[in-house]
């Protein structure tokens, strides 16, 4: 009912004015155009409809194939570097670490961990990419950490811009391939790898 709560009606023809709905009577707003789109306080021309489909459905097999492909792309050095990520060249992907990462509680410990696995350069890259775009602060996408339990690890790693921590159960294609570009620098824990292997993806 936004813009429709008015008594405005068209005066009809023969007055030398447009036929838009106008407020009648003898008050201060008499003759003011209202109700119609384009008038001040008028209704929206094309308002949202409840029948619109906001979510695009995808075939189950197609979704599984996309997720498997995104997971496989994280194990390719060439694809990950093509996305712009920086990491220690002496290390081979995928990066699989012990479950001790899930027990990290401090940012200082998290920084030591990221430096030890050779991905700290990528955190620095994200920091240097910060800029203002359309009035909002934006930055590049950083590493992704996939864990089985994120109760403490999320608190320790959330201070690093561009980083995401996600549970293996909540893993999605958008997390692994932001902006439809596969090959995000990903760190896996052993329990997360086992959890994914058990799933029927």
C-alpha cells in the first residue's frame, strides 16, 4: 500500500491539465498530483512481486560436479597462482594440516601458523589491495581454511582481512571459487578431508 494511501482521483478532461490523479477538496494540497508513479510520494511503478523466483535452482548432479571441480582446483598450483594468490613455491598443494589448527585461540598464534605454512604473503597481498569502491572499502579474496570444528579457529583467524573459515559441512562452490573463478588458496585440516571423503558428493 506504499504510495496508495491517498484520496487522489483524476479531475478528468477539459481543464487543460494532465489526467494524473490529484488530491481534491480545498486544502493546501488540493490539486497536488499523487498516487501515480512519477509523482511525489506516489507508488512504485514496478514493485517487487511475491511470485518472483529469487533463487535459481540447479540440478543435483550439476551442483555436485561443480563442487568436486572446485575442490580439485585447490590442488593445482597453476590454477591457484592464476587467481593471483601468493604462497611458498617450495610447498605443493593441497595444503593439509593437523587438527591442532582448530584449537587456535589467539591471532598471534594464527599469524605464526599462516607464516609456517607459507601463506602469509597472501595476507599481505590482501592488505595492500584495500581501496574505496563506490563508497565502500573492498579488498581481494584471501585464503580459505576448511575445518571440521570452527568454534575457536574462527575467532583466531577472523582478524585477517580476506580470510574465511568454513566447516566441511558448510562448504560451497562460492567459497571455493569466488566470482566463478576456481583455485582459491585453501588450507584443509585432516578431519575436514575425512569428513568430505565420507560425504556423497
